[in-house]
């Protein structure tokens, strides 16, 4: 994969999908359906998926593509592929809380190496450049021309006063029990893959996830965090979180700045 070709394409597709999502978000009403696993799906999920899927297939016809909305048709993905969650944080979208994102990533060798996370309701755009450095873009977010970008980097964490970010919709006692092992200065709640980005920018230090996620939920945020100097490891043994699993399901994990002294599960 030529990263110089990839990055402008995934950035533009994320912005195009974000426009469609916001068009539906700003409407008076929209339909919500339930998928086979009882998770919600809206017209925004489906429209964004179509925009991104069509764009990626046109630009990279020989690359395997995995998307959440078409996952029932996917089989074991191997270790190199494009992976998409066109609207991560559907519950946040439905409740009009703004913490939802468009996510596109490239996985190579079981590791997300490039990605984009766009939060259209918050006008925040994070992505990896061709050289792997993660940046945040500010300004008008023109689809055809990259605006002002700033490199982002994880914090130099103070382990006596950590900033923790946790899920807004999936917080539970197991998560609180694990967070209780740390010296916490403050906590933030955020939806979707924004939690990875808050660590990537140094706005938070650690994000434990003791709950179900899928590879498309995490790959783009994981790529952005890696490009900012962070990491994501399994919750149980602190080995790297890998991609390309047959069922696309992730184990529990911890996303963090390397200066954080991780506690055992």
C-alpha cells in the first residue's frame, strides 16, 4: 500500500461521510432499526457505509475491505485489509450527544498502521500522515485540500495523578474496579473512538475497556494512538492487541500513554 495515495483518500471519504451523517443528524427525525445482535443502526450508518465502501473499492480495488455494516458477508480477514466503522457511537448519535465518529483504517500484519477518526459534530479530525505521525487538522476541513495540521503526542503521565477516560455508554463496575487500582486525578467520559484520540492528544492518559468491542470499533483510533506514541494492549496479559481475527471480536484491552504504569487485570 502506498501511504501517500491512501491518506488523502481516507481523509476525504471520512469528511464526505461526515457530511451525510450530519445531514441526517440535523433532520427532525430519523429511523432506528435493530440488527441481529440488537445493536441499533440508522440511515446515517448505512449512508456513510455506502460512501466509504464505494470510495475505497474504487481507489483500492485489490485490497480486502471489512466494514461493520457489511460484516455478515465477511469471513476471516487475514492480516492485511482496510477496515471501516462508518458511524461509531450510534447510541450517541441517536441521543444527539455528539460523541460519534467516522473511522477508516489500514491493517497490515495484524496491526493498524494508518487511520482517520473524524467527529463531525465536534469538528475534530485526527489522522496519520503517510510517514505514520498522527496529527489533528483544524479549520474548515476542506475535502480536497488539507488545512492546518498539528502533530499530536501522548502525555508524559504523572502516575500519582492520572487522567482516565472511560466509555460514556458502556461504563460498568468491572471498569470502575480496574480504574480504582490507579491514582486518578480526574476522569472524562467520551463516546466512540474519541477515547483513543484523547489519549493521542495528551488530554487523557489511559482508557481501559472491560467490555465487548469489534475490530472496526478500534482500528482507526488505535492507528491514531500508535502514531502519537501510544499503544493498545490486551487487558489480561498486556500483549499487543491484534487484528484479523476470524470473528472480528476484540478481547478486553487498555489504551494508554507508555509513561503510564499499567496495573494487572
